C-alpha cells in the first residue's frame, strides 16, 4: 500500500464519525493498540523536542525501508503518533521525504488540536523526516 492509500483509509475511518469526542476516542484506542516501546528505546536521544508531553521515537532501517516505533505518556498524542507511524512506517526514505501528509488536515486534526499539540505533531513529522533524510544520506555514500 502506498502512503496515500493508507492516508485515504484513515480519512475514511475518521469520516464515519461525526462527533469529535468519538474521534478523540478513536485516537486513544489507536494509541492503546500500539505495541509498547521497549524500555531500552526510552532514551533522551529518542525524545522528540517540541512536544509538551513526552514522545519517544525509534527508527530502524531494514532492507531499504524505515520502520518506526514510538510511545507517548499522553493518550491522544500516542494516538497521533500511531497514525503517523501507520502512514509512514515501512516505506523508503525517499517515499517518506516526498509524502504530503494531507490526512492531518482532512480528518480535522489541525483544527481540533491545541496549539501545543499541533506543535508537537509538527515536531514528530519533522523528526520522522529527519530520520529519512539521514538514512537516505547514508545510502548514497
């Protein structure tokens, strides 16, 4: 599945819910369904700057693709991270760098997050793209 296929799937899941309380609940459920991050990855190095809550992001590079695992101590943030990982994990660095994450706006996240959470979301995307850039640079050397 392409990044856009996955985004479209997420947009569909969220569009079936009219109420923002239900959408938040879906985010929380998605966060809770995530595999917990192994303790050894909960390091300062994996903490994302710019998030009000603590978010750890681990990137692993296998067979030309990047795989992400993450965890947060905040339920909704954990759900947002789960969505980002669902969309971007398992793709090549180039695909991740080229990705236009339109689902964030389409499901209304942009309008329904507090400014601090929005900043956190941007910080997470930036960090994922930074990993992609780093691994791409490694590949080209």
